């Protein structure tokens, strides 16, 4: 089986997570500056078999897309142009950053580590991926 890639897209940074080849475990891969994400993805996808990308879609509490949703849509179009063989799915990412902060806090991480926004983005990507994988399990 191929891996599933998950993206927590932001205007400054992109959190990236990946499944194991059996699509059982979600692991934080990296946090990449947004302007470098396609170079990162080209390298990663050339080295690992990826069958699907799941990207968090930012939504307001009322279910309407957040302002950054347009940027996410642009990212998806650019991704599909570069990697037409990889399926793309979106997931509601409401609360993933808050959940990521809570998880980091509960892990006993030191204050400096808890303030690391790149760690929050990576953990948020893991949460997006876990949520997706749980939704497709029989």
C-alpha cells in the first residue's frame, strides 16, 4: 500500500504528516515554510509512494469556509497540476490547532516547546490524518 499525506496549510508554514505504508499510524513528518512546500513535496513524493493527500479545510464554527479557504483551494489546484495521479480529499480542520496545543501541553512539553508554532502545525496535520484514517476504517 502507499502512504497518505496530510497537510495543515498556513500562509507562513505548512504542517505535514504521513501514514505508514499500511495506513494505520499517522506520524508528523515536518513543518515547511509555505513558499518551500512544493519543493518539499516533489522530493518526498519522488522517494515515497503516496496515493492520497488529505488537506485540512479551514471552516468557521457556523460551517462556512474561513478566509484562508481560498488559499487552500489554490494550493489544491497547484498540487493536482503537479501530482495528477494523487487523489486529494479535504477534511474540516476546525479545532485541530487548539487540539494540537492541548496535546502538546498534556505531553509535558516544556514551555518553550509548547510555544513552537511549527510543532503545533505538525501535530495538527497528524490530527487531520488520524481523523481521516479513522473515518475510512471499516
